[in-house]
């Protein structure tokens, strides 16, 4: 799943793609009139709300795009970087930027756009920005305490407002449309005439209606992870889910045999995993299954995967998540790790053997109870398959 760098788009190609996107972004800003300070500050004086419309449109489009990509499994939202929030420095910084916007007529991005087409006032604005950056950098030791005050972590708005992602997406879309309509009335009032760019009115009313309907699509594209995780609490779904099972004896045989195509996905706690690390195993949580690393691990062809946990119910839940995500060739350990320990690692030869089949089974378990602890001990320090975590992709405006 995306982000695409560096797995699909290499770091070198990424620079070229970034350049092309930057050129396209600058072209759109210039075509929207963002290279003109008069149009930009019109937002504050009430005669031109192009800035509000463009940024609301960009925000809503990006929001619904992320929701759709996440829902269909093309985007790993866990790897999207969220800037940490320091509320007091954010408030003061917002006031400084707003004041600079009104006085200078540009924001940092639009000033570069305007300077690129030869606007001298934009060039002076950029020079002032560099002076501000220099002052902040040199005075950072003095500002650091205030800069890092009021730390709120890495909040998402719908979590902060205690509502679902879908509801927040619809409300924001509705608010954007309402803002477009309200600012049009303000513009008409201030300018004394209708905005010719928003004519005919019926066309834009129709577009607004379509946008609201698109906003409703957020309800049919809920957060994929939350949707699947919520189903785990429904016992009827888990009970009806049929997972392929592997007996403790077969599991023990595959460990002893050392099959290269046999991969163990261990859903026990990190401490339990460290205390008993099985060969060719990876420690995961349910949440890890939604990430890019799990996709890499579970999408290799000609591999046989077995999910293990302390109990079989947890294994079935993990297997259900994997099946919903489209992963195949997955089985669960019958009875969980507890039964494996009871029947194999802690095996005691019974006094009575009723058949030749039982005799062979017990002989194998007795051998396995001696061999497997040695395999586990030899594997303890090297950790058969090191787990590499993908890092969040840095970026943003």
C-alpha cells in the first residue's frame, strides 16, 4: 500500500515527480490568481473569497481522496506523517502569519508563485521571510520553552471531536459548500454586484448539490481498519468464519524439518515472543496486519503461513482480518500455543497406549519435546526473521 516512496517510486525518481508536481501546483496557484496580492487579501476585506474557495476545495478533495484510497487498501494511513501540535506556539504563529498575510499580501507559498512571474513585492516578501527564519533559528534556545508548550500530541480532528471519520468528512464537505454560498452573498454585498465568475447561479447550485452528495460517499467508505476491527466483536461472524487448521503435531514437524517456505506469524505479546521465539517467525499485532510491512510479508508466493496466539480464538480473529485484506495460504494452530505447549513441549508419555497410531504419535511428540526447545534456544538470539518497520513519510505544507 502507498505511500509510494521508496517501494514503488524510487528516491531519485521521487525528486523528479516532486518537481513536476511542484510546477503543476505553481501553475494552478497562478491561474487561480494567487500571484496577485490584491486577490489574496480580498479574503480579509470581503470583496474576493477565491482563497477560501480554492483551499476548501483542495482540502475536501484531498480528504475524500485519502478516505477512498484507505478504504480500498491503496493507502496505508499509518505511514502518513502528522505534525505534532504545540497549541500555544501554533496560536501565536497563526496570528503572526495572518498579520503578515494582511500587511504583505502573500503567504509563503503564494509569494514564491508571484516571485516566479516577476512580482517585485513578492521578492521583497520572500526576503523578509528569510529574515524571520534567521531570527527564529538564532533565537531558538530562547524560544524553545514556549515553542514546545501545550503539547497535544498528534491529533486528528475527528478523534478530537469524538466523532467518526465519515461523519466529520461529511460535515466538513457541507461546511465548505455553506461557506461558498455565504461568501458569495458577502462578495455581492461588498462589491454591489454579482461575481461574474460565479454565473450562471443555477450551474453552481447544481455543482454544490453534487459536492454534498460526494460528501455523503464518506459514509459508504468507512475507515477500513475500524470497519474490520469492529466486526471482531461480533461472535457470529467469527464463529462462522472457517479457517484452515494445522495440528500441533504438523506444526512441530514443520519446525523440526526447517521448511524455508513455512512462515509463522506470532500474535502473542512482545515479551512472550521474546521468551519463546520460534524459527522463521514474525511478531505482529492485529493492527500490524493493516500496514505495508504485513503486506510485504504475507504476499510472498509459495509460502505457507500459520497464525499463532495463546488461544485459537485470537488466531481466528487474526486470520479473519487477513482474509478480509485479501491474504491467502493462511492457517491457524489448533488450540493455540497453549495446546502446543501441553501436547508437544511438555509432553509426558502416557502409561497406556491403545493403538499403533497412538504409539507413533507419542513417539514423535517425545522426540519433538526434546528437539524443539533446542531449536528455540538456538533461535533466541538471532530472531529468525527480523521485523522492519516502515517509517512515516514526512511532508506537508
